[in-house]
């Protein structure tokens, strides 16, 4: 833990900024390390996708909401960076809460570079990324060794508004976990159909690990057909590859709502 | 949580088997959900790579060590599966502890399929995979958006003892996180040099998040040159790609041992 978590330690200026991974949604999936950092937090910068209940774990923190969401009104990244710097230079223990794992997507790279340039120390606390929770919801390994030797995590669009190289990704033979792809799921499925058999297993998990979790287990062909329904829904993770063929929803016993084979 | 975690609940037969992700090593990176499952465990099946201190979190559990490690004497997978089934059929709360996240490598797919066929319910608890902890140790995002749009996690060898399709993986432009590759790091680096520039940033993190954590930040060319030294060392994660170029070891302030730019 950073030294700044000791309440009796002299206040250090600048204070550390903690980039904290809040996981996929279920607060039970926070790590012990994350919980301790929240308890010591004096300023909490909160992403929109994080369960608002997390603030109860940070009783001493001023909460600043800095949500960002594709296509919606959002807090500019530069403003978030300046906020972190400002509070850290006041010696306040800043915890920047990010959904999933802070180091997978989510622009941690830019925040680390900004804080580093400002001389502000950064501590990173890892967490569970959404695709792992999606696989848990489906009761399936992301990398069943009979089907693949790995997994690729990509966003549906690149920083320059292009698309990933789907041909190369499909050629790897890895499972694909596609983040931030729900709005363009139709064109995405059609792109993948150019490189993969139409009966390739595919799944969509919305709100993985959360009470509103919904799962669709299907094929790439059907995914394209049902795209219109899915694109208007909440954020989710798209999983594509033979390993998904191992998912047998009826064998997920704990939560009866998990028996649905269709999005439900 | 599974119903079986309530000590006053009638014993259900077969009991659930919990596949529990122990994370990269630091027990502070266990999730709250994992800690609760450990507290309720009656039988703990423990991987060799998991911190033995984890047994203290499972005070009611009989501990069975079922380590597996490339090239060493190990417990056959079929035996581990039968053990889980036997205890579950006795109504005992079995927790199968796996390093990293249970659903990334580590043969969870086979264990789920076996238990499913035996009618034994499976619950999965996610965790932090080693590559995320490696990135945290290096103070770097795995997917800095100026450099890439994703990351591919692969093992250095496939189930049929072949190699991943390095040409396709390199063509994706994603960061590469290579697990179980230390012993063949020389041939691996040479394979990658066929498809990537020799000055491509590369890093190795051994024992990420653990007290003995060691980091090497280098290039693909140097990785090949230093392979002999690395191959005889402990397990580690190899990271390759432009995003690693953002790692600036001197800017990792919390732990002075993290200032080393070389493996140290």
C-alpha cells in the first residue's frame, strides 16, 4: 500500500494518485487492496460505469463524478487529468476509480503520462476486467485448450476512428473479447463473418456480474441478425470463438436466472 | 455467493465446486468474494503457484496440494478432477484455487466440463491475471491508445505442442502478453523478431505483485540476447509491443526497488 494510507503519516506533497480498478460491477469483486485504498481516500474521481454504491466504501472522500460514455455528454479527459493533479498538489489522497481493470482500455496510459509529467506519483491497483466476468457468467473458460491458445481483447474502434484489423485478429485463432462494440455490433458481426465461419460460437454479456446481468449465447450469423435489438441496449462485452461453444447455460446452477439460453 | 456458504444451510449433495482465482500472488489482490469463499471452504485444492499463505484464509479447510508446473513432477489433471468430484459428492464445500484468473489458461475448461458431466455445480470467482499485475509493476497501460487498440494473451506453446501463429499475432498490432514462455524465451524472441522491428519495446516481469518481483524493460533484440539468463529463472510474463515504450521506471515512486531499469 502507498505510505499515504497511514493516517498518521505526515502529509506528502504531491500526494500519490491511486488508479483503482473497480472491476466489472459487483462490488464483491473489488480486491482487498482496492477496499483499503477506498477507505483512505480523500477525493474520489468516479467513472460513470462504476456502481455508485462504491462511495460507501470511501466514507472520508469528496466524490467527483467524471463519467465518460461513448456518444454522450462527458467530462473531457484533460479536465480529469488537471483535477487529479490539483488535488494531489494539495496533498490529498486521490483515488481515480475506473471500471474493470484500470490498465485495459480506459485511457490510463494518458493519465499516467500526464501525472508523471507533473511529478505526481501514481499507484495502480488491479482488478477484474469485464470479459472475465462475462466468461464466469457463461460458465466457460476464455481459452479452453482444445479450442484455442489465447484471447485477444480489442475495442471495436481505434483511437483514429478506424477499425481493428479483423483479418489478422481472426487469423490468430484466439478467442476475441470485444469491448465498446455494442453500438456497432451489426457492422462488427458482418466484418467478422468475412473471416470466420458463420456458425462460430458468439456470446454477448451485458452488465456482467451485476444484478441486471443478461446473456446471449449464439453464433456469429445470429449475432448479425439480432444486431438491431442489441445495439440499442446497455454496454456489454462481445465474445467470439470456438471456446464459447463450451458454454452450456443449463449447467449454471446457482442463480436460476442464469438458465436462460437466450438474452434474458 | 453460493448458497452453500451459509453454515446453517442444509448440506446439499453434490455440493458446489468453486473455481477460485487467487490472482497474481499478492493476497491483497484477492477479491472480497474470494475471501468469503475461502472462509467457507471445507476442502482446498491448491495450485503450486499460489502463495501458501492463502491457507490461513481458509481455517476450516482440509488442504490438498495439486501443483502442476511445466516439466516438473505434477498431479495429473484427471486425478484433480476426480478429487473435486469425490469431495463434492460427499457434500463438502470444495474450493479449487487457481493462480491468476481461473478462466485464462490453467485448464478450467476441462475441469468445468468434467464436473458438469458429473452433475456437480460449478461457481466461478474471477481474479487478477498476471499480465495486469505485470503492467501495474511497470506503471504502464496494456493498451495505450496512441500505440494499440488491444492486447492478446497467449501461451508460448499450444495444446498440441505447436506454437501460436506469431505472424498473425504480430499483424494484429495488439500488445502481446505471453504466459508460460520463460523456458523458451530465446526461440520465442527470435520468432517475434521475424515479424516485429528489433527495437520493439519488450518487458519481462517475474513474480508480479509478490515480494520477489523483478522487472526487465528492454527491446525485442535485447530480449533474445539475454534469453539464456532469463530462461533459467522463475516463471514470469513477457510483454511485447509499443505500449511498453511508455514504461519509465524512474517514475515509479512508491517502492524504491522499482527504480531499476534492468532486471533487479
